[in-house]
């Protein structure tokens, strides 16, 4: 709004209005952390931290933009990892070393984020092995502290060798066994052993050490039994005679005989006989008894005996032999068997009217012993009876008379089975025999009551059975045989045929029969002779036809005539279009025909374009990963029935405005290629700020997410070909800096 009045060249007022824009200078801090050295926008290379260097740029408003450096220099470092290991060593670089090494290096990151180079100084010392061959008796205690009682070639023990590594010693131990034995000796009176000593008494403690075949001790223990020789007197007393151990039989006393024996210990034993001979006695014991007698031997005798003996001891201690002379008189017993009619009076004076087998009576026999009689009485009774007889026509009875009429008064006396009278009264019924004729009419054959099958008429056959009165009933056959008939019913038909039996046949048949009645009323058997012509054309289920393809159709019935709805007459046809197809198959010999239909569905093929956009790469339906744009690749999708259904064409764009990418340069020459420095996808970062500086640190471009991209000029002046420094802050914590090359 400020104005100022001047005088122009014509002497008139020239009013000047002020249009003032004040742009501000700005400041900023460039915080940098680097390892060892850093070259800043002022062109200086710093090797130590610095927070006081400044550099003045020109901001987008043309004012000074003072940048202060806040630089932290962290140092890289090196070190040596001195390692001594046995056999192998796996270092921090992941390698396993089997020999010494002082040249390997590995780079780590130190606490300051800089390189830390470690050099390996590795010494590999080797382990070793050995075998300790040992032979010992019974046991051996090895360097491992274990005591072995058996040979062993597997035990190992690890020592430390002179270089500090394992020294594995394997034991090869042979254990030989000492042994012991017992020398079993039995001797009489004295014995001199292998130790040179003479022993006169038994000994089981003396030992003597020998060396066995393995070189170990063999300890022998003496087990000595000393048995003594001795003498004795054999005092014997005997009756009549005595046979001694010397084999002699002595019949009188003797105290001088002797014999030399070997004792149970194998030594001499002198025995002298001291024998006293005494005499034996004998007598007879005569006894008479009834029934039984118990003698001094405790035995009860029931029969005469003159052989039993019993041995007693006489006063002198010798046998006294007593012989039994026994006479046994027997008590007798008998059964008085009596059979009587009605009653009986016995020897006991009693009259019995019933059977009895328990009554007894005691008599005395001829030797003065009891004679017991037991009654066995059977009382049989006289009886009467009625002889009931039924007879046909006549009957001759036991009285010898022949009766032609019924009778219930005649009697006859017999002896019954027990010998007593049996009076029989006749009760006679006379029945009469009968006769009849069996009139039968039958077809073909007839089996009569006599079990015979008649195939012709008959009026002479008879059969005797029993009538209701139990007498003969004679039946005469009067048979008329009528004849059955048979025939064949011949038919030819197509596919199926329903016959007189009501059954529909779907196959040829020459066994089916049907029975009807002929004029005589007998069976008329009709046999079917059926010839069927069966056609079963089968075009199969409805099918699918792939576009631009063809399929074959066939009824699967060779050797006949065919007519298709396409007017073709071949057995098979090929179709290339969707539709309903049917065929009629005819047998020219029988004129039979059958048809079948199938529907063919065509599967069309569609064309589709798959439009895709990717920043770096894209893996498509064909499994291929594309890293460049592509609009020619195709992919064919197959339907469930195996036909091509969709042909996809890829329309792929790699990169684009939505992809974040910082170009390396620009060439603003008007060819519409890289004419501007366009950062892809920047519109996704609304808080982004872009700064571009020339090599002197002057700001030549400032922009944001929505600014026009840098076209290589500053305030309309094209900038020269050179490398420019840029700083990109996306506003979300991500920062980028680098070089953009401008070419003209």
C-alpha cells in the first residue's frame, strides 16, 4: 500500500506503488554419523567429529539457507583373535579349520556401528592315540583306575599330550587265570606228599604252589584221609549150624577160626570167630472144631489143616517149631424149596398162604453141628379167565370146537403156568369179510394202493385190505387211462416277447414250458421255441465338444444297418457342432431296429486381457516372473472337461507413477524421455520435502509431494550438465540423500 511520488521526464508526477515481498533466510542442522571420514556439501573431508562447520545455500526464495554440520565420526577398529585348539576349530566366520592359520579375517560391526576387522591367529595341535599291551594274572588295575578281571581290548583312557590335546590310549589286556586244585588222597596208616612231608593222620590244610601253563600260580591243596588197619572178634550164637564170612558152615561151637578182610576204608581188618551152637525143637498141636478155629498164629481156619506151623523160641533161645493138626466139622445150611397151590404146612408146623423165603428151622447134623434149613416157598394161585376172541367168518377154540357164530358161554379147564387149575371162558365175536370195486379215470399213468404204477387201463387188479370189522376187504381196480399231449410254440421277435405264461422274455429261450388241458382233460405241455433279435445301440452319456475340435459317435453295434439324423449311414460319424444326435440300428434279416440319442455340448473359448501393474516384478498365471512390461504373453485355462475355456493375454506395466523410485538423472532435451527428474510414488507421502544443490552447495530446486518435478533449471535458467546433490525427507522418518546427474 506504500506509494511514493516522483517527477517524470515530462515534469509530471510519477507515482510509484511499492509491491514488496520479504523472503526469509533459514537455517538447518545436517546431522551426520559416519565412520572414519565424511565429505560434506562444503567439499571438505572431515576425519573427526564436528559441530561448528556451516555452509550457506540459497533457498527456494533466493535467500540464504545456512546449514550447520552436526557430524559424529566413529572409528573402525581391528583386533587379533588368538586361539589354540586341538584337531579342528570353527571360527566366527563359520569356517572349520583343521590346520594352523594366521591370515583369515572377519569383519564385524563395533558398538559404534563401524567395521571391526578381526584377524585369526590359530594354532591347531593334534590329538594322538596308542595301545597299551598288558598281560596279567587274575586281575589288573589300569591307568583309568578300573580293575579288570577279564581280557579287554575296548577300554580307552584319555590323557593330555605335551601340546595339551587328547591322547587316547586303548587297553589290549590279556588276563590269564591262576587256578587251584585239590589232591584227593586216601592212604592206610601213612602218606608222603609232593611237598616231601610224610603224614600219619588225615590233613586238609596243607598246600603247595606250582606254575600253570599260562605262567600263573596253581595252588594245590591236600585232602588226605589216613585210615587205620585193625582187628576184631565176631561173637555169634546160632541154632544147629552157622555159615561164617569165610564160607565155612560150622555145626559146633568155635573160637579159633579167623579171616583177613579189607575194611570200608580199604585197610586190613583181621576178624576172629567166637561161635556158640545150640539145638532147635519141634511138636504137633491136634485140634477139632465146628465151622472155624483161631490158632496161636492168630489166623482163623475154616477148613482142615495139617501144614500150618508156628515158630516159638525154646528156653535155650533156639526155634521151637509147632505144627497144627486141625479137623474142622462144618455146620450145614440148606434151602427147602417148595411150590404149592394156594396153601402149604411146613416142618415148623406153620401153614403158609403166601410166598415166604425168610422162615428158618435149626436141626443137628451127623457130626453134631447145627444144620439150618431156610424155607423157599412159592404159593401159586388157581385162576379163571375170559378168552376174548374176534374172528372173521369162523374160529376153532382150544376145546377143539369150530364156532361160526359168536359165543360167550363155552368153558375149558387148563393148568396155568404154576401148575394150578386155570378155568377159561370163551368170549367169541364172529365178523364177516367184504369186497368192493375202485373205479378210477387218470391221465397218462396211475399209481394204485398196491404201489404199482399202471400206464394202461385195467379192471383185473385186486388189493386186500382190512375192513372196519378187521376182516379182509378185497378191492378190485376199474382203471381208465387217458393220454396227455405235448407241442412246441415257435416265435421270432425283436428285443422282447410276452408269452402265454405272462412272462416277458428279453433273451432267446427254448426251455420255458406251459401246461394247459387237452380235449381229454389231461395235461397239454407246450414248449417255447423263441428266437429274439436284441439290438442295444449305446451312444454313451451326453458329451462335451471342445471348440474347433471333433468327436466320434458310435452305437457299439457292429454288423447292422445305420441311419443317423445327419442322413449318414456309416456305423460311426464325426461331429464338429453342438446338438442332439441319434441313430437307428436295423437288423436287415429280422427288420428289428432300435435307436439311441446323445446330446453334444460345445465348450466355447473366450478371450480376456489381464491388465496388471507392478513396481519391480510380477509373477503371472503361467508361473513366470516378469521384470519388464509385457503385452504378448498368453495363458490358456482348461475346463473340467479338458477343453480350452479362456485364453488370457497379459497387459503388464512394470513401474509407474504409483511406484516409489528415485531416478538417477534427467536429460531435458524435449524428447519426452527423462525430461524431468520425477520421483515415482511421491504422492503417497504428502509431507515430503525435496532439496537439490549444485556442487557449490547452492539450492537449485525445492519441492514437495505435489510440486512440479525438477526440470533441470533454477528460476528459469537451465543448469549445466553436472552431478547435483539431493536431500529427500519423506516426512515419515525416512530420509534419502544422493546424487542426481543432469545431462544435456
